[in-house]
C-alpha cells in the first residue's frame, strides 16, 4: 500500500483525479469504480473540469457504483443512483447506460445482488476503484465484521454510519437502515484502488487501515492485501499515523 500525504486538502482530490485520468487516457472504455459521499467530490470536480476544457473524454467509460441505500423511494435525491447522476454522470458527461448502481429498490434484493456481481464479472475487472473510508473503518458499506470473502449483498448500516450520513437527510430517522454494497472481495478484484480521506474525523480509521492489523473490525485494512492500492490523505487524516 502506498500512502501519500498531500500538501493540502485540495491536493488530495487533484492527486487522486490525476490517477483516475491516467487510466481513462490509457483506455477510453476503462471500467471505473465510483464511491459516493463527500470524500471523492473533489476528484469528480477535477475530472469534470478536464472534460469541460476538452482535456478528457469520459463518454465511453463504463462505471460501477460501490453501494446503494435500500428503501428510499425511486428518484430520492440522496439515493446513490441520483447522487451519481448529479455528481458524476452529468458533469463528466458519462453515457448513462454505461453506469451501473446496485438496485436498492428491487423486490428480490438477493437476485439484484447476484445480477450486479454478474454484470461486474462480464464487464470488469474494474480498472481503478475510487474509495473513501467511514469513520468506523468501512469501505463501500462493508461495516466492521464484514467478511474478507464477501461479495455484493444486503447489509445493515452501523449506527455510527447512519449518524455520520444523517447530514445528507433532514433527520436521523430518514437515513435508511439497510444498503446493498459490493463486498470486500468484490472491491479487491479491482486492478487498482485509490482511497482518499480528508480531515481529523478520519484519522483513527486511516491509522487502523494503514498500520493496524488486518482485521474485519477495520474493513479498510483489507487494502493491505491489494498489490496496487494508494491512500491519498491530508495532514489531518494522517495525524494518527506513527
Ligand atoms: C460511499 C462509500 C462509503 C464512503 C464513506 C465515507 O459510496 O463507499 O464507504 O466512502 O462512508 O463517506 P464520506 O466521504 O462522506 O466521509
């Protein structure tokens, strides 16, 4: 695992965007793994700038989201399908039919998870997976105790994750209890991983991921098994590293 402590919080997004753009320039139909949440927004903003200025073309990219809430009405602005539409598909001018998000409103959730894994297997492997990390060490929505062998499945969000994500909803009660998420084994199938983290709230999770033992109590520590993982963080997120 390579750890890069960026000179500033702004640099975190720019350095990660550079890695993603390199992959896209090498292969116009690359498969990109998308994270949602606040951490990758600066990456998407920089890629969108490059697209707007004619430096990058994302129209033939294929993309897979990491996760989705279960139980939000279709079209809810905080469903990850909508977030990805708003933050990624439109600004990067992706082709909507090439972007996949687990179906959190499927009547048969298990079948939706199997279908997602099949689509990934047909299209993938993912060339570069963008990741954030939860303050409890989750990646995707693989909460502590998730199996390293896990694949896309339904999970219960940890109370800490629901509390952290309540900022996107009008109250904690509105935050869904369940989600669909790629498993840790699914994530580790990607050719390259780039995880970004900013701010002191992530410092403990970052230290456990990078320096702690590999344990399901810190799902991010699974990155220690990956041959091509880069963690790009700011000084605050790095503050608990020894
Ligand atoms: C979201 C995801 C999560 C987030 C994590 C950090 O698709 O995969 O693992 O990356 O919860 O969220 P933020 O970036 O909002 O702090």
